[in-house]
C-alpha cells in the first residue's frame, strides 16, 4: 500500500471566483463553463484569486517544507489522473479547494476521482482540519511518501502565479528519490518554465508515467 500526498494547485491559489484561466492544455470546458475567450497565447482573464502572491508563496513554502522525502513525484493537469496511479487500499492525504466527490457524472473526472477511488480501490482518504487562521493543518499528515501527486487544474487557477507553480515543482523535486514525471502532458503544456529549472540546476525529465497495475 502506498502513502500518497495529493496536491491540487487550486489549494494554493484558493477557491477562485471569476478567475484567470489558460487554455494551453486544450481545456474546451473553459469556454463551456465560464464563457471564456482566449487570446493567441491561450489565455483569458475572467477569474481572480482571493490570495496575493505573498500568500501563495508562503503556502508553497509551508507545504514544501513539510515534505521530507518521496519516492516518486508526478505532475499532471487533471486531478482525475491520480486514480490511475493508485493501488488497492492506498492511504491518500489530500490538499484541495474542492472535495471531488461528485456523483453526477458516470465518467472519471477531476470532480469525482475521490468517490471513484473510494469505491473502486478502497483507498483510505484524509483531508486536514482547518486552523483558526484559515490554513489547513499539516500535523495529521505524514512527512515521508511513496508518491507526491500535483495537478495543475488550469481552468480553476490563475496564470498570474505560474512562476510559483514552477517553484513548488522545483521544491518537491529536490525531495524526490526519482525525477519528476509528467502524466499525460508535456511539461511545456503545463506552463513549466524550463529556463527557470535550468537556472536552479534541476532540469526535469519529461516522460509519461506508467499506470499502476
């Protein structure tokens, strides 16, 4: 059984309302859900984060410090991709602005992967309690993991914090025993800045991960 830390980027940027989104990963649902129109760079601005850059960076550092080490680190676009990396009875510790327990869609999506994994893989699922200052306590979470999974959730996160997303990846990658892997997308499609990684001395490989069998 794996011990898994599940991170949604929208945990760091907050539960955004009318948020800026990017369509770099081909998320047609952006237009359907928000009526968004995109410029030639695939970006539209209809959403805003409740947090400023300093607050997002503080949470990036807090979570990164909590992780002592992980065997694997996987970055994906959709939270639904985590389902395919889970095994029967895995322990999943989740930081997410949403509960992802929607039972209205029979297909596996980013909105119902928790429910699907509870039913199909009998995972042991835990979310942290909330502190008085609004943050989520990490004390109930372990510090050593078999897998850290981070999803971008582009339709629900503002592009203004792209640099901080890169920072989070770089910080977790330093704790990983194996190079970061990209699930289903190339790094550039997730707005990863390779030049930033090179400057940090942590140029990361871009290879697909194998599904857990």
